[in-house]
C-alpha cells in the first residue's frame, strides 16, 4: 500500500519533470541548442495562468483562461526565437546557452516584480484534495496530473506522427538543407517548435501549480528535468518523458528507504551512472553502430 | 518559352566570380547536362536555381515565373526537385519515410483533421503511399523499404535520394552528379532510369556530371562551364570536340594533337 502511494506521488512529480524535459528535447532537436530557461518557462506558464485565473488578479474562469495561456506562452516562445535567438544564429553553442541562462534570470525577475516573491497557490480545477481507501491516502491532484500528462503525450504523438507540421518539424531536425528542398519553411518551423515548447511548458506549469505552492524559484526544478532528459537520451521525445518518470519515482523511494539526504542526490547519481554506462541515454534513438 | 531560362546571371563571393554572366535555356522534355572542371561553378548554378544563393544580377524564370522572387522552401512548389552531390537524406528515418517527406508539398488536409486522423486524411495518406510505392517499384527499392538510411550503403542512398525527388512529382529534376561514387553496374542502372524519367514520366532533367560516357548516352544538350562562364554549348559530341573545352580539360597542347575529352 505504501509502495503504491509512493509510486503515484513519484509518477505525478515525474510527469512534471518529464514535460519540462520534453521542452528541452524539442528545442534541442529543432535547433541543436539547449534552452536552460525551460524550467523558468514552466514557472512563467504557471504564473500567467495564476494571473488570469486567481480572483485576486484577473479572475477569469479556468477553462476560458486556458486557451489564452496557451496563446500567450506559444506567442512568447515564437517571438523569443525570432527576436532573441535569431540574433545569435550561427554563433557557437555557448552563446545560445548563455542567452537562455540569462533569459531564466530575466523571467524570474519579471515574474517576481509582477506577482511578488511570496508562495501562492493556483485556483486549479485539478487541486482536488485527498482520497482515503483503507489506509491508503492518494492525492487526487497527483492522479489528475498523471492523466493530463497521458493525454498531452497522446496529443503530441498524434501531432508528430500525423500532422504536416509535426512531420516537417521532424524532417527539419534531421536535415535542414534537405527540408528546405522538400518545401519546408525551416525558420518558421523552428519558431513553431519554440511556440510548442512554450505551450508544453505552460501545461507543465499548470500541473506543477496544481500540486502545491508556486513561487518564482519554481523553475529550478528545470535542473532535475535536465537530468531526466539526459537519462532518457537527449533527442528522444519518449525518452524524455520516461526519464522524467524515472527521476520522479526515484525521489520518494530514496527519501523513504535510504538515509536522509540521499533523495536529493539520487537523480544525479543515476545521471552519472547512465552517463558512465550508457552515454547516449537509456532510450536513445542514435546508437553506436556495431562493427 | 523555355521551361527554365537563366539570363546573364552573375554571382560573386567577395572578389571571386563564381558564375559569370551565364545564360542558358532548358527546354521541356530535354535532358541537359552541365559539365566542366572542378570549381567551374556547376553546383553553384544548382544552388542559384534552388535559391540558396541570390545572384548580383540576371534573372531566372521557370515556366514564366520569376524564381528569384521565391524563398528556398517555395521552389519545390514550382515543381523543381533536386538531389545533392553529397546526399542529403533524413538519416534517422526509413527509406519509406524519406520518400513520404518528398510528398510534403502535396499534403492538403488541415491540422485538426490530421490530429484526428479523419477518413479524408487517411484517404490522402493512401494516395501518397500509392505514389511512393510507384517510385519504389520504378527504382527497385522494395528490399530497403523499411531500412533506416543510416545503415544503407552509398549506392542505395543515392537511389533513395533520386526516389525522394521523384516522389514530389516534379516537372524539372536537378541531379547533382548522379553517377559519382557509383559502380559501373549502378551507373548503368542510373542511365536507364534517367532515360525512363524523361520518356515515361515526362520530367525534364538538368544534371551536373563528370562521367562523359553517361552524359553522351543520356543527354540531348550539354553546356560546358569553366571559371563560372560558358565555354561551349551543343550536342554532347559537339561540346566534347570543342577546342576550348579540350583546352580547359587537358591544356593547350592537347588541342594541336586533336585530342577529345573522354
């Protein structure tokens, strides 16, 4: 029973990590750069929702606010690509990394200025309280988070497998030059990938805020999500989600069964182990050719 | 009006003139070859047509439309497809998937319908798959249909790239060195395919090729380039025996000895 409880809360955390990791991988595949602000995107998405939904701010009903949040975060991602990232286009990877780290600072500062630094809670329809089954206590929010992540994964799967734009994104990530000559507007598609990363971050943010308090430092879980992306194999979308779930599940189990403090380092210990023994990640798409 | 008209096009990289006041016309239904020594500007002409470079002056029109007004991703929509000297495929995808990307410009259903995978989308997918299977049969790619590109030999990749270009149902096919790196047998196949592409599919072909044997067998018209400028134009035999061409390839002594470019 206890195991099931730990598993569900771990999976719920893992879903949030997984969705942030998905954002990392999306951007990496499209532009071969790592967006270190992805965690802060998540935090920003949560605050934009909070600003629209909570009665002390705009007070719009949640389901009306939701499409607005997606539009705002999608537009922000798209503009970011056009205005900021295209300025460093062709520069070394380091330039992009520094730009995105700086972006994280800017987002944290701006959010703190607008909504304050105190922890707040989002009026989310997913924050449902607990349910008791015998001696088992399950957070309904946790279960809701898992279900929403499943739906999101399904939608993304359909998008990448069956839509013209999803296929264009895959093509552009594998060979930009060839993609151009198949009639794919590569730059616009890259902007759309950033928009998609913004929307996925917004979903992650809403789920995160449904599980507990939110403050401008929430984006730091992006570091764990980064570890999750590497564990899953950077460049693999299902790998990113699974990596997130693994990190999420390890934490509560390490906290319960290992000496105090271990739960904090467990994800990174796993990261190091994966890098040592399977440097391409657990679910990598690219494998070294056997000779 | 010719299908492809290039008029006094000049392209400079800094102080280097890569293409110098070049004019040429490719008629519908022709197989046209660009030949010339390395660095003559042959591939650069391809890159100009596919809008990778913008010329300093001159004009390029395809079927009366101004190509220079298009963005690179709009060129395929005119009905121009190309292959690359160094093969540009989607390496982590299968042969079938690569060919299906070639159908990209023909996809018409909207995104919501695609997400829901509605019957209209499925019908469209079946039509694309059908078109791709025709190409697979034409190029004998059946054994490789579901193989990943990353694991395929060079010769097969070359054919897959040709297939991807054909899958887009172009009117003009640009082939950048279709026979380079191929074995004698594979080159032979390439020759029959190019013949069939013209005769059965009615596609006009413009190619860059060093193998003069292949050029003289499949091409109606040849243009020789050197240092970005036109040296000679005519039938393969005319161009091969043109004194300026022999000079560019073999040096001045060869001309006096009555040599011929092999």
